[in-house]
C-alpha cells in the first residue's frame, strides 16, 4: 500500500517500507510519513483480514515475514532496502531484514521504533499460561484500540465491551460489530504470532528507537544480543505511543535518512 509518493517528475530514491503493528493497520505512521522528504516513495504493509473476505489464516511471525518479503519485492526487486516498524512492526521488519540479508540482499536501514522481543515482554510482564495470555490479549486489544485502560472480566465479551465504549464513535466512526470482530481477529492472530516468535541473530545493522517513559524494565540488551552486527540506540523522552508524535518525533526522524550504523552506539 502506498502511503506517499514523490512529486511527478522527481527522481526518487528507493522506497521506505513500514510494517504494521499488532492492530494490522497503518494509521499510526501518519505523522511520521508527513515528516519524511518527498524524494522517495513510502510504502506500508498492512495485515490481511481487515477487509471482508480477506484470507487471514493464522501464521507464525516468521511466516508473515516471508510473505511480506514477497510483497515488497514486487515493488523493489532487490536491495538496498529501508525497513522500519513500530512496536510489533519492528519485530516484523527485523525478521524481513534477516530473511532478505540471508538471501544476499543489502539492507540500507533497519529501524525498530520502540519494539520489544518476546523475551523482553515476558521479563517485564511475566510469562502467562494459555488462558492468562488470551485474557491479556483481549485487554491489550482494548488498550491498543482506545489508548486507555479498560476493565474486562475473563468471561466478558470483548467485542460487546468495545462497542459499548463512548470512545468508539470518535476512534472508529461507523464501525459495526462485524468490523470490530475483524479488527480483533487480526489483533489476536498477530498477538499469538508474536508470542510464539523466537528471533534468530542477524548481522543486519539495527537502529533501535527506545521510548524511555511508560514500561518499567524496558532495555536494549535483548535486541543488542540478536543484532550481532552494528547496533545503535536512540533514547527518546516519550512513551510507546507518543514516540510517533511531536515533539518526540523530531528527536529521531532524521535517523530514517541516515545510512546504516557502522558501529555500536547509544
């Protein structure tokens, strides 16, 4: 999906690819896309299943990444690739970059915007059994969708709860129960794909944008252990959501235009 295109007649650089977060949509990148220069296309990879009739068979994160490699190669057949993602999108970008690099392609830039590894989230939130994980998924869906903490009992219907919230009219104007159910199905599939992800080390240079507010215990060590090549961390005074908005955005958006790091940094 095209998020932005250079002006007609402009000689453009290779595209920037953004990968969807856990909710599957790309709206989170709106402010970021507006800040990018107009000399290169900006492409977004959204999740399948958001539209009626789309196949959204459950896949592992590795399977999603392999599928997305094929998608981006229909736009750009060979490197050098610029791959970025926020939250889950960063983990997807990491896996896509690992696959492409293993196939011999050059990665110009790989950026993880406040992304976590599964092990890192387990360390912060504690490992959960299957039933606890499912309840956590349902609560996380409401928090991610509305940006607020919503009380939800284990036996409460998450779709009914979402539709009953007063914020639904402003967040998703016109959405019905069927559309809300599709959103939850996509979120749930991505939640469990991430939970089962076991990332392997990669030599691809990595830039990690780490928000310093909100999650207690968030560190960079987990990614640094996986990024066996050059690794750079940019700490930003923001939380997981405001890192994509001003004023935090101005602190790190220039990294998208820089070449891949050649040495570890802070």
